[in-house]
């Protein structure tokens, strides 16, 4: 939202404290997960990529042509199925749960899939500055999210030269704000 200059209020929800499971929260998202966008008193939108598509409509972050829009979705579906389930989950187990013994096998099982996802991104980013070409799109936002903190999930980014250059490029965009 800051990248497109959209005023908003950020409301922190503590998932470790089960705040997503309150009745008030579930009235906004019955799936009991963040993020949720309050569009109006009657309208709440959940699922990060749906929120991004809604917010980016009419901006340069979501291209006009059918093929380019489908290309954005291609990367967003990839994020949900091939990236997040490995990198975000490994990070959660390590950073937030402190790598408990009973989740160690699960944590380790995430490494191969996470590196496969990073390799797919690396391949694209050696060809183009951003995932959908030479302009940034919401596909980059979707994948920046957990890629820039992948090391917290035990995924070294050292060998991914093109990913590192892409992360730097995104962090230099006007309106970018670092994680708080
Ligand atoms: N597919 C969803 C995933 C949302 C998600 O998994 N959110 C996590 C935090 S990143 C959450 O709210 N977890 C709390 C819980 O499941 O209790 C999206 O992209 O928005």
C-alpha cells in the first residue's frame, strides 16, 4: 500500500496469542488467518494474493493484457503452492516455535522444496529484472514477502545471485518500507 501511496491503518494481530481465533476476528475471516483487508464496514477481503490483486487494479503493479495478468497469477499460484508451504512454514517452525524436537523432521523436510522454489525464481531473475518482465508487479510483492526472510527458515540465499539483486532492486523502489 505504501508503494502505491495508499493511506491505510495497520492493525497488528498476534497469531501466537491465538488472536486470529477470536469470534470477532473470524467474523472478518472465517479461515482465522491474517492478512485481512477491511475494505468497508461490510466488506473484508482475505488471502494475501486476492488482496494484492484488488489493491493493484488500475495501477502499474497489475498489467492490462490478458497474458500479462495471467503471468502475474502464475507466480502468485506458485507462491502459494511451491514456495510458501516450504519457506514460510520452515521459518515459522524455526523462528517462532524455536525448532522444537517434535517438528524437527517436518522442518528438515521443507528444505528441498524451498530450494527448488528459489531455483525457479533464480532462473527467471537471471533473464528479467522482475518476475514478470522488466517492471515490478504484484507477483514480486507476493514472492518478496517470504523470500527476503528465507534465511530465517534456514535457507541460505548466498548462491542465488539474481535473487539477491532482485531483493535489492525492490528495496530501492520509491515507497518501500522495511519490515517492522
Ligand atoms: N494463503 C494465505 C495464508 C495465510 C496464513 O497462513 N496466515 C498465517 C500467518 S502468515 C496465519 O494467520 N496463521 C494463524 C493461524 O493459522 O492460526 C494467504 O496467503 O493469505
